[in-house]
């Protein structure tokens, strides 16, 4: 196996796929020469459900326990394990993971927001996205006995800070609940 670096002198520009070498083979991106900076990513997503299901979550009477408390722990654990779940993701030493849930009774939904931080050579967007997805999946798992029609939607990165590419904030786009 060759130890030659692929694309050694080619900077990775916006819009280039970085997980493929010159021959089109998948590889883990070399971040060895990148500077360590404070990296932050914020992601969010929503789960919609029947009003009766949301009432169970709010009242704390779900048969499996405190839905949002358990979903928060699951989301934090998922952020920490992202490198084990996503094949080409770097394992990172996270310095902070904060997970919050916002209940909106007007549309019978719960929105999960995860902020993930590290001081390192690569960003934490995947960790934030993984935290949100697993947090929402945990809500689904804990409530599926009473509502199998729950829908997970609009999972996205909202903000990213640090690194060579700089800061980024998503445009606010209205989306339909369908």
C-alpha cells in the first residue's frame, strides 16, 4: 500500500468531494496539516406527532419513562460515537455537547437542537447532526406504541464556526410541514 498523500498540493475548494482520491476510491480525509481551532456546530430537527402523544411526553407519563430526558442522553452519547457510526468521519475528542428540546403545541412537535464543540483539526457538523437524529429517533422509539405516524423532518446544520472555511449560518427557509 502506498503511503503517498493523495491530492497533496491540491487545496480542497468549496463544492469538491473530499472523501474520494484521484482514482475515485473512498478515503478518510487527511487533516494532519490543518490548524487546531475551536470548532462549533449547531444542528436541529423536528418530530411531529399526534397531540395526544405530545401530551404524554409533556406529562411524563410515557410507559418507558422520561422521554426527553432519555432522548437528551441518547443524543449526547450519539455525538460522542459519531466516528464509530459514519465510516469516514474522524473520531473526535469533544469538549462540549448541549442538547435542548423545544415543544410546539400549535403543530404538535418537538424540535431537538444540538450544539457540539471541540478544539481540533476538523469540524463537528456530523456530530451535531448525529446527536439530533438519535435524539429524535429515541423519542420515536419511546412513543411508537401510541403513535407510529410520527415524522422526523427538517434535520439540518444551522451554524458552523471555526476552521479554514470560517463561520457559516444557514439561511432561514420556510418549509411546509408535509
